């Protein structure tokens, strides 16, 4: 399947979007009762974590979990959010996460809705 010229331009522009203007999308159904995020040890794919040697992160450790959530919410995909972010823990960690404005603007309505 070939892409139209417009689709190629949009894809190219998306790849050049500065990180401060990007945000991981909120997956459909994220936060439903059936969803549970990952816990324990994880190794993020290289496209998310450029640390040499494939560092293992412990999602049970609040500091390491916040690091993972910040990375995933900044540059991840909806699939990454589902794989690495626990909605309940995200709500608890939200105020302590250091995130660009674009991420906060994307996620704040979901946070507000879940908190009420």
C-alpha cells in the first residue's frame, strides 16, 4: 500500500515535532476496571530509553516508576501507555511527574475525570 503525498508530508512533519509539543495518546478504555498496568521489573525498548546496556527499571519503586511514566507519556505510543502505565498509580503520581505542557494538556482532562 502506498501513501498519498499528503500522508507522507504529515508523517514527516510528525517525526520532526519537537518533544515539548508531543504527547502519548490516551488509549481507548484506559483506566477501565479491567485494565491493570505492568508492575515489577521492565526494560523499556531502545526507542523509549536510550540508556546503554538496557537498564531494568522497577515499577514498584516510586522513583523509577515516575521516570518510566514520564518517558512513556512524553514519547510513547498508546500501546506503550497500556504496557507500562498503571492508571491507578498514574493518578497517585500525577502531581509529582515532570512533564511538558503538551503532555499535561493532553492528559489533564483524563486525570480530572478519573479523580472525580
